[in-house]
């Protein structure tokens, strides 16, 4: 079969690998000038290893990803470490990544801490997510942990990830995070870019093609695709709907989610996403000097939710001895950080998503960074910095999500959709993108044209 895949993120690359291994002819169309999607790396002058545009690591539970790493002969380069995770609250950094650190956590009473430990263990042990997805995380968490612990620990997490949508999130989303998390975090020598490169190399060896800088914009391009037997969209759902808008059926309702039988577009449009902004700073000296890798910001007055000192996880010698600091957050897609108006004067022709200037974001965020580390002298310390953003970073996961997510087969014959909004009950991640890439390849193999 001749198969077109739209998007060279992990899902598209893995689908292409599996399909080319079965001797299908595959072409991937990728809008960016690099493959890898959200996981892709970049390299500054003097660095030995590329670095992900957005912070990335694996958990020990990410078995599908680890299997692929082994399959691609990258086993020797894959390693686990136990970097420090902490919470920033009341101007203090408190370690929060083990039973001992929970016992020492100062913002909860002993009773609350014991209850938190038992509650977390009970979530780790249960597999009954179908029951948990019927309730909202806010209610489930207050029930399980108590009001105070919810306010101190979990409300900031939910608000930080989902902003004004936080009250809609399902308890199953929270359960999935607890269930799959490990204190050991996995990384690859050379960064995740080497996984991307290896996938791309194998696809090409098998006769597949990856066309970079090739954005698919509308369904007219389907005319050229008539030579394809199957087309797989691994783009966000919104992008798929835009591209295919003329071809979508009007009277489709998969499972009567809507009160009346609505269009396929209406059904899919219910699923929303949060965007993200990541500022990556290269510094002359450490910022989280007490050694934390991942710092959750549990203070709603801050404009970001995480400060991640990558070089407290991975040795700085790979980055020319620079400290690498990610500062990031999740924002609704209409947030001013993403709005074109922010830079109307410089907006390139036809570009809808054009983010705020990195200089403006840094200026806005610097006072907060100073509050975390009052000795931080950015003028002396900063070597350079980059801003990365995506409008499609985190699916909003309401209750009963599994019952409503769209199938990979779309109502248009031989056109498939596979993206992070179709992952359930787990939270989005490389492991599940790889699993979905494999699944879609199997589906295509086993379906008639
Ligand atoms: C801030 C952040 C941190 C993360 N951290 C982790 C982590 O620590 N561990 C982990 O496992 N996962 C992490 N993830 C999730 C992981 O990056 C995703 O699960 C994974 O990249 C999803 O792969 P994908 O191929 O489905 O989608 P994407 O990576 O989004 O790829 C989709 C591709 O489609 C392309 N595309 C879109 N529109 C078009 C078009 N019209 N024409 C052609 N091409 C198009 C895009 O350019 C992109 O390359 C993180 C994600 C974010 C945002």
C-alpha cells in the first residue's frame, strides 16, 4: 500500500517505521524543518548533545518506549537516574519525592501527611480507573486527601496544568499520573534526538520518505494524494478538522455524546487542549543550587508552573559546562502569550500562532525567578536563552473521557486520526505516542482498502 502520514512526531515516525518494515510505501509530510514534534531537540554552539525544546524524561513504567529503544539498538545509551524533585511554596524549596520527604513536608500536619501517604499508596495500588473517571479530580482529591492537602498540593498542580479548566478534570487523569510515576527518570546519551534520528534513519533505509518543511494546509492536497491508499493524520485534532473541513460528514454521531446527532466536527471539537511556553536559559552558574532537578511552583501568583534545571539531572559537560534551565507553564490557547497581537508589527504573512517575544517573557518572569533564587544575577549569569511554544501541549481530560474519545478510523474511508487526545486513561507521553504509532500501523495492515 502507499500510505501518507501527516506529522513526523513520535507517533508518525513509529507508524512509518512499522509500516515500512511490512514493505508499505510511506511518505511523511512534516511542517517543521525538523522531525520529532514536541520531543525534537536543538543544539547550541559548543554543546555535544542536543537538548529537547520541552523538558523530557521517561519513567521506569514506560515499557513500550523502553522496548523501542532496545529494538533500535540504543539500549547501551539509555540510563536511569534519581534526580531531586521539590515544591516551591512560601518562598521555600522543599524536597518532595519520597516517603521521607513527605514526612518532613512542613505545610501539612502529621495526620495530614500520614493520610496523604496512604491516599497516594491506595491510588498506586488500584487499577479501577473506570470508576475514577466518573468523578472530578477536585472532588475525588478532597475526598481522598482532605481539603487542606488538596489546597496545598493538588489544586496548584491542577490549576497549573489546566488553568480555568481545572475543575473539569477527571480523577482518572490524576490517578494515571500517580500510577505511572517513578522516582528514577530515564534519558538517552545524546538526548531523545538520537531516538528521532534513529527512527528517521530506519524509515529511510526501509524505503520511506520524510518530507520536511511540508505543511499540509487543506484537503485540496488530497487530489495529489489520490495516489495514496491510506492517509494518517498525527496532527492535533483541530488541525485535522481544519484541513478536512470540506470532506467531513455533517450527520455523524459516533456514540450520541451530543444531545442530538451532531456533525463529526462538532463531536471532535469538544476536545480541547492547553498550550505551553518553555523558556530555555543557558547560564554560567547553577540556579537551583541545592540540587533540585524538577521544581513545582505551588504558588498561584507565579506565571509559570515548573522550573527544571536539566543539568541537575544530566551532566553539564555535555552542554559546554553551561547550566540549562527550563522555565515553563501551560496556558489556554487564547492566552496573550500566544496572541498574534503581541507582535502584530512583526507578524509573518499568514502565520496565525505567533508568540510573544522571548525578551518580553523573560522580563515578565525574571522577578519571579529572583524570588526563587534571590542571588541570581541574570545579567552576569545568562549566556543566551530561547523560547519554545506549542498551542497543542496537553489534552484537557474531563470526566468519562474514555467513553467519548474519537476512534482512529474517521468517517472518511481510509483516513485515520492518531494524536495525544486519543490516549486514555494515561496522560500524554512518548510511551503512549509510540504505542499509538504501532497500533495505527496494525490497524492499517489489517483493514481492507
Ligand atoms: C512541555 C512538554 C513536556 C513533555 N514532557 C514529556 C516527558 O517528560 N516525557 C514524555 O514521555 N512525554 C513528554 N511530553 C509529551 C510528548 O512530547 C508527546 O507525547 C509526543 O511528542 C507526542 O507525539 P505525537 O507524534 O503524537 O505528536 P507531536 O509530537 O505533537 O507531533 C505532531 C507532528 O505533526 C506536525 N504537524 C502538525 N500539523 C501539521 C501539518 N498541517 N502538516 C504537516 N505536519 C504537521 C507537527 O509539526 C509535529 O511534528 C511532553 C510534552 C510537552 C508539551
